[in-house]
C-alpha cells in the first residue's frame, strides 16, 4: 500500500497543473475582453450587445493573482490604482476612484488607455495618481482588499459601475487643498475624498500638473 501516497501526490500535481493552466486561460480571456472594453470606453461608446462578453468575476480574479504583476494591462492598472488610493476605505470610496479613472479615459483631455491614465505624469515625477511615483513598492499586501479592487475594476470596465462622482476628472484627500480645487467645480464628496471637474470654459489640468493625493 506504500504506492498510494505516491499516486495521491501525482494526482495532486496533475490537478494543480490543470488549475494553473485554467487560471492562465481565464486571465488571458479577461485581459483580451478588457482591451476591447477599454477601447470602447475611450471612445465614450457603449459596447454593442453581443460584440464582447463582459468580464466575469472568476476571469478577473485570475488576473494578477499575487498582486505583483507588471502594470501593463487595463485590469491590473485599474485595480492597483483602486487598491492603493482607497484600500482602507469602504467599497463606495474605491468605486469612486474607479469612476475618476474611467471618466478620464472617456475624456479627450487625457490618455486613451487605462494604464496611460494611471501613469500620466510619471516622466516628470508629477503623477496624476501619486501612488505610481511615490517611490514605494507597488505590490499588493492585502489580498482580500485587492480581490475587491479587481471586482470593482471588472464592473467599471464592463460599464456596470454607477458614477458616484458626477463626472469628476479629479479628486483629492480631504487632508490637502490643491490650488486647482479653488477654481474647479466640486461634483461630489465622500468621507475621504472630494471630487471635481473643470467649470465650463476652463481647460483641465493635464500632463501631470495635478495630483489626486498628497
């Protein structure tokens, strides 16, 4: 009967390899869907019914499972931004961060990919989203909060997330008061953040000229 443990080990290895391959396939499917959905969002157009299936919960969780992948796809860039900007806040605050990223994506005044929106200004160390160039590690340290961030990113890319910010393109922590907050129109507020967009006739601050956080 000594052979039974050996067989169990082999079976476990085979099942583990199958699960890993299945997760990799799900992640690739999610990233491909996100690329199409991102393009539609950048054009400020809803995806026609049947053109692309929405990203599913299991697919999105297969992306960047360890929270340490390079930021080179829409899901990872959006989820990591949601996580680092609001990981200690309730889900509605995290959703509001996602709203700002997606609003910028749909605006002609900002880049046309999620990753470019998130990384904007990094070349001058004046990041639009300050976590991206604050010099700290960007790897996830709280798995459950990152899973929530990925689920919120999924809904945002699918066009299933309510805009809690009134179309905001900017936000900041209540503990700071950037100059642009005095001239832009406040559109919404939460316990942690204040949200804004330019008044009619005023041009958005671009190219890293403002920060969402201190």
